[in-house]
C-alpha cells in the first residue's frame, strides 16, 4: 500500500508536467504575427569561469522600460526567455555579490526570432593600489535559494590538510577532539560528496572527512533546510562537499606535496583530459599521519554507603595511512545526451596504542584498586564505489532528465589486544576483540526538470535505496594455564541490518517580480529488518513519512535580499545505535545500543537578510528547530562503580538562535570575514530520565586575508566556542548528550603563500594551533556521579606544501551583444 502511494505520487507530478507543457504550447487568440521569439545565454563567473546558479535575468521593452519577463539561471548558468513577441529589448543580469550588467538593443523579428547572448561574464569590482594589485574574487559566502555556498578554494590555512581542517573555517561549524563535526551545535549532519553519499555510509564523519584532501575541495554547500529533492536525513541539515573539476579543453592537472612536523605527509594528483566529445579524469592521493594525545578523567561517585573516586589517565599514539583512487569519464554523445561512469577506491589503516591508568579511591585519598589497561588496536577500511549516470537535455533550456545508479561495497576489520595489570590486587588478564563489518548499498534514482513557459519550473523524481550491513563481534580471553584463547560467548555479537527506502518527490518553483519561491514535498516508505543472528532474535520497523519544504527569496533592491525556508527532517537510528552489543573498550565506562529506538523528527524554520554596502557584505539569519522523540545518551552509575551508557528517546527539544556574517575590505589589500552564531537549547524529557536543559552558547570565527608586497598572502584564522551542552556522544548519529557540558575552546591558525610561474606554482607554510591552546574540557553529571575530563590532541604543527597547476592555454571568450540601432518598428521584419 505504501509503495502504491509513492507510485501514484510520482505519476501525478509527471502527468502535471506533460499537461502543463501542452497547455503552454497553445497560442492565445489575438496574438501578434508570431510569439515564439527566444532570448537565451549563459551566466558565468569572470574569475573561475564557473556557472552561476540563480542569477536574475530580467527582460525589458526598450521603448518604455516596462518589464516583459524574467527567469533565473539553472545549475549550468543557462537561461532561456521564450514565447516573445517581436520588438526591441534590453536585459538586466544580476546576482548578489557580483556586478549588475545590462545588455542593450536585443531584437526579435521574423528574420531573427532567436537572440543568443552567449556567455555572459559577471565579476566583482577590481581595485589597484601602489605595490599590490588586488582583483575582486568570488565572495566567500554565496546565498542561493536553498543553500549557502562557502568558497574554500582560496583558503590557504587548510593547505596540505584534509576536509576536517577545511570544516574548522566554515561559519557556524565546529570540530571536536575526535573529529566530530557540528553545525549550530548539532552533530546530526548528512555528509555528501558531490551530492551523493558514495563510500560514506557506515563511516563516522571523522573517517569520511579525514580521507578527503583539502586540495581537492572547491566549495562547501551548507543546506540547512534541504528541499524535497534531498534525502531528509540529518536534523542539522546537509554538508555537501564539492570537489574540483576542470572543463577546459585539453589537459588540466594539479599536483601537490605536503609535509608536517610529527611525521605527517600527504600528496595528491588530479588530472583531466577534455576533448570535444569526451572527458576523462582521475585522481590519486595518499596520506600518512602520526599524532599523539592524552585524556584524563576524575569521577566522583556518591553512594549511600559513602563517596568514592575514579581517577583515569590515558595516553595514546595513533598511526594513520590512507589512499584514494578515482577514475571517471563523461561521453558527450551529442548536444543533448551524456553518459558517464565513475569509480572510486578508498583504503584506510588506523593503528592505535594506548595506556589507560585507573585508580579507585575510597573517600578522597585511600587507594582501593589500581590497574593499567594497555590497548593495541588496528582498523582497516576498504571501499569500492561505482556510479553510472545518463543525462538527457532538450531544446528547451533547463529541461533535463537524469538517471543514476550507484553501488557501494565496503569492508571494515578491526582487532584489539587488551592487557590489564592490576597492582592492587596483583592480577593480570589478557583478552582480544575482533570485529568484521561489511556494508553494501544499492541506489537507483531518476530526476526530471521542466521549466514550462507561463507555468513555472517543476521537478519530480523517484529513488530506491537498499542498505545491507553485517557486523560480527567476537571477544576472547587468554587462559594463562593452557595459553589457549577461549571465546566469551556472552559477548558474541552477530548483527545484520537491512534498510530499504522508497521515495518520490515533487517541487514547483517560479519567479514573480523580485520574489523567487519554491515548494516541494517528499514521500518516503522505510522498511527496516534487523536481527541478532547468534541469539535468533529479530526486530523490524516500517513507517511512512511526508517531508514538506518551502523556500522564498525576495530582492528588495539596493542590494538587499531576504530569504525564508522551512523543512521537515528525520534522524534514523543507525545500526551502531540499534545494535545491543556492549562496548568494553573502557571496562569502567561501557556502552550498549538500544534496538527499541525510534526515529526523531524535526521541523526547521529560517529567516535571513543580506545586504551589500560598498565593499562590505552583511548577512544575518534567525532559526528555530523543534525535535520530537529526541535520541539521547543516558549514563548511569551501577553499584560496582561502572558507568553504563545507552540511548533513549526522551521527549522533545527546541533550539533557536541567530548568526551574523560580515565580509569587508579594511583596505584594498586586506579582507576580513567574521561570523558569530548564538544558540539556545531547551530540552524537557517529561520525567523519562529526569533531564532538563536550558542552555545558551555561542561561537565566533575571524578570517583575515592580507595581500602583502612581493605577492605574499597572509591568512590568520581565530575560532572561539563558548561552553555548551554536548550535542553528540557515543556511536555516531545525531544524539543529544543532555548530561554533558563542554567548556570553552579557542585556537588560532596562520598560513603564508607565495605564487611563482604566473601563479602555476605555489608554496605554502602554515602553523596550526598557533598558541597551543586547543584542549577539550567537559563535565558530565548523572544520578550518583560527577565526572570532569580533559582531552589534548597533537594539534600544534607546522606544514610546508608545494602545489603545481597544469592548465591549457585558453582563448578569450567575449559576451555576444547586439549593438544595432533603431526602434521596434524598424527591426520588426
């Protein structure tokens, strides 16, 4: 029944598309001699030659300057104004943050029914000073109808790093000690790479982002209220990482080599060969990092019999190596059909050696038990991703059909060797744990877009996803008398998880004067089957959900633009949160999943305003989110002094706040970007776990770019995070740890870059954590205990990097403009 509803939904939107198109083709009675004239073209960024989506195109009658029609550009920067009567016109092309340009004397007559404006390049203002020439660059932040685009290609402070380093410089985004990413104090983000989750399912955000070199990233898209075309997972929204692609004819390439203190090395190579009807591209990168850290915890236990303390000190060394290979091709069959294939292989080895010293105290100072836990672990991850896509365009600009099929196959194996040496009493134990995970995901997606004249733009599609995850956990103890390994069957865990998602969506968008609007709805049927194979136990959860979305943008003139958006989102418990396996990595602090968890749903609203004042751009956003069935980490102290943590749905929460972003040129050679985000979180568990939170927090980032003499660029970045309740903890997912509070953190980074060989060769020197101030302090409270922790990472490092860009010669391309003179009547025939 659920699948039938989705089928009807998709069929309905497709039928609307066909019928509306037929209606649009009817010529109204009383029309002029013809009304099928057309003006079309493409809007590009003059700096990087990239397409500019959502540029405003308005056509005016030349005689009296009355507006005739208007539209916005698509993802390729293309636009088309159709069904035009004969006459003389002029066009206005504008996009916030870029110069507005006018194209004069555009004629439509029986001899020339089509006016091709060609490639239209728009650019920011250029400035010139005495010893330094500064050319206007693409704004760091661009506001599109349903997303914010953060241009990070020029961010030298993350040169030689990975995507985690890039994220630290994105407004309202923070990164914790374990590489966890949060947006507006919420870690429940969906991470995409070029719009798809290929190779990222089953991995933590930290694993995903550490595998992606910063040198391959063009921009970061923050989709806080995703439209219906996106999967609704991620209550904080979507982070879509756009990688660099070259479309210039010929051979293009980027080569980089970086080295850092403490044995940190990485290299990358990206090559692209573009011909008239074929594009072949590939990349290879490798990374070898070693980093150390420490963690200390003091926990006070309050029992009816008295007070005790647990003092823990941990020291660890990590050794990480990873390699990525990507190959792909695009075949331009003709002007309307494209076929493409992409293959990616990723491998990551992560080794860890840690020593955990534990001391139990009776009262405040009397030792009761002391032991040292040594852990040597190794984790290996391999993934193969295959993607096949077909795209068909039509004579009508913006009308397109895309079909894509993806297959992701990944494996993760890990082993732990654990030895515990008790000093009081003198006992030693040796054990080992093995994990074998397999993940396969199949995806098929169809998407159809049709800009129908006099009706608006519609988009409809359908998607099917099938995830299979198999987890095998085994635990062994060494018998000191026989030297045999004996499996602890009580800790054996064979967990299988299958999730099917069948969805269909429809979106309608249009423009009315200065108002751009979009409304959509997504219907989803989710089918979940999971089982504990070794215990012959199973559970399932099937549910049907509706996810509406709406986006508005209004141009008030004078460089003012307002935006409003709404979306309904969901956070589905992942397999690790559902798996009842008990994690004994720390025998005094254990974790267990909960197979009875339900999804948590969120309603999100945003209102924003942006303004340009000379060389300064200002933007502000206020937001509100309400979450039902909040998934939280609940920790309790057991009588044996061990804390037990699991996950529960604990009623609902509300969060709201505001963020402010300003970019300005202090002088022509000095550009500064600053942003402040303020949040308030209210959580009421209605007595489920006796947890109530009313918290205020804020973050601030300052990014300074200075163009110094001799062509040297200096970049300084400062980050500050105020005390806040931790919004994530445990085994991934977007969960709220209502019992933990993170203390303030702050740090600064610095980078220098010098270009040679006409900008093709660059040398970069950067210093991370300039003042060695980056540490993570937290406080956790619960029934019967209070815990304070401090964590330090190997964050202060110096990196030296060299990159070389290989670019073909380019022919100058100019905008086609009609310069003929005369009035409407002289040029009508």
